[in-house]
C-alpha cells in the first residue's frame, strides 16, 4: 500500500478513536454536546449515556480493525472492506440523521478507499 494510504488509514483510525473518546470518556462534555448537536442534559440521561458508551466501544473497535488490517495483516482488501463499511454507515447516518455525517464520518474513509484503488 502507498504512503498516502498508510497516512489516510491511520487518520481514519485516529478519527474513530476520537469518536470513541467523545462517546465513552467525555460523554457529557461540552465538546461532545457540540459534535453531536445534543444538549448536555440529554447526554447526562442514563439511557443516552449508556447508548453513547456502547456506541463508543463499537467505534474504538473499528479503529483497532483498521490498524490491524493495514499494519498487521497488511491487507488492502481488508482495508477496502472496512472503508466501504464505514462509508455505508456514514451514508445511512446522512440519510436518517444529518447529511453532514457522510463527509464528517465518511470523508477520510472515502479518501482512503480511493487511495487503495491506485
């Protein structure tokens, strides 16, 4: 894989680790409130807090899988599948929630996938 793909894959993993941080550690922070467009009071609700933490673990595992696929297994196919999955999830989120999600969550994955094709 190219240096560009390596950089983009690492940045995508870092993005998902950051999302995990917001959702699991800084769940009720002002930054999390701003990023997700939710009031802090809503984020403090036990049910929402629990859902965010569960979602955060999911995002952290996506980051780990990206790093494993690229740096341990050195599998372009696995990286492409993961990026495709991320793009599809971001597309779903953009349709059902906020159109900006496609580029916010899927932008780096799109660039990484494109870089894998060259």
